[in-house]
């Protein structure tokens, strides 16, 4: 099969790759669609480190081709979505309902002496345990969930990372309440999902913040009641505080920028909660100590504190019944061969999500 293999920063090329037969707890998937997100770009440029060489990509959807002897939750022919929140099912976090925090990443994948994915005998790592940018995926059974076959594969690819992170941040991490006020900084795939989650949760005011007018238009179409372009409002916190008449109850930072994180804290009303969803690795965050008075809080969340085996099928229902709007999320469709060029120009087009079509 073909896969995009990364061997260094800005060094990723298509290679012929061998994939092993599924071990007892493994699932072999024929990839139909995969997404590209900011994490992929961060790894490609070397800002985020991963073991090399690796098959890149971490959000995908496809059809089960074969399963291992002990797999019971999916079967050949099932439509599935992959998620990087691979869980063991036995640790303290899994048993207490927080599988996204599972730290047992060394799940049994098969005989250690047999590389699961390789090229001419050389072991290839799989990004986030997935390696989505390949024609076939060999993953642990706890990295997949079966979904309704009526869900288009390109939307399924969005579910396993950006969508589950954004919606999970609203429903699980922040627990947005009906009638509340919400601000979302950053309207990429994750931020746009937060906007929709806030609408589904019943928020009365949803303020979307982005420098891209096109993204703000999409944010309005999926639930934002107000939009702010920081280009015309240098002090975002003041603008949001004025618009919300005293500050918002919930703010979300979906960029990974320290300055924006500070602004999301400063725009809170007393008792408000700022949730940092964007990756902040390597950043030092500073917050005004006095603003913590009156019960203002800041928290982080990993992958939206998701329980993807439960969450994603529910989100699919939201899509099928019209509550979750995805038509404007896919900004560009490309082939496997076009990925390196797309990564080099990532973010230049102002789109929400790029999807790789394997069909």
C-alpha cells in the first residue's frame, strides 16, 4: 500500500509500505477519507516532536477490512471512525469515565518482533497510534468506533479529532448551560465545533472571534449570534465584555496562543470559566492574579475530555437530524499525492478543514 512517511521536518514523501495481518486486538481498515489539522502541520514542521520515521495523519474514516481474533465491537464491512484517544479500558482513568486521559499507550498490538507497519523491514511509527495518511490502517480496536453508514466518510474524518474535541470541550469540559453567554477565540475546525456545541447546548449568546471574515461568516451560519474580527478590535477582552454586557460565562481558546488565552480569561464575568482547548505546549501562560477574584477560573482540556465510543455515534445522530451542520466544514478536497504541498501552504487559504479523498 501507499502511505505518506515523514523522516524529518518538512520531509514527507509517499512510500510503498507493508502492513501486517491484524493481531488479536487489531483492526485493519481501508481508508476512505482523512483530515489535515494544525497538529499534523505542527508535526510536519518539527514544532511538535514524534518518533520518526512515521506514517503521518491521525483523523480518518473508512471501512473495516479484517479484524483480529479477539475483536468484538466491529466487523468487516463496518463504517468506522478512528480517534487518537486510544484507551486501555482497565486503568483508573478508564474505569472512572475519563478514557481520554488513559496513559497506557503501550497497548498490545501484536507480536513485538513483527513490525505492524514497515517498509523493507524498517519499523514505521504511526502518528498518534493511527497513521491516517495511508491506504490501509492497522490500529488497536480501542482506536475505532462504528458509525451509521449514512454519515459521509469525509464528515466521519472530521469527527475523530476536531469535532470530538470541540463538542467535547462544550459538553464535558465546560458543561455549557442553556441561556448562557459564550465566546470562542479561533474558528478553525475545533473552534467551529465549539460554536455548534454551544448552540446545541442552548447558549443564548455565542460570540465568535477570528481574523478571517470567511470563517466568521461560516460561524454565523452554524450558530454564532455575534462575531468579532480582532483586526478592528485590538483589545478582544474589552470588545467581548462590552458586547456581553459585563463578560461571558464561558470562553474557549481554540488557537494555542498565550496572548489569546489571557484575553479569554479577562473577558469572563464573575463566576466565569475559561477553557483552553488549543495546544499550549512550550508556552508559558500568565494571568492577572486579581482577576481570579469573584470565582473566575481557567482550565485545560485534552481532546475535549471525550468518551469517543459514546460521543461520536451521538454526534452522528446530531448530523443526521440536522442539529450538527457540516456542509461548510470541508474547504478543500485533495489526493494523497497533494498532501506535502498542502502542508507547506497550511493556513494560507483560510479554510476550515482539508480532507484527503482516497476513493
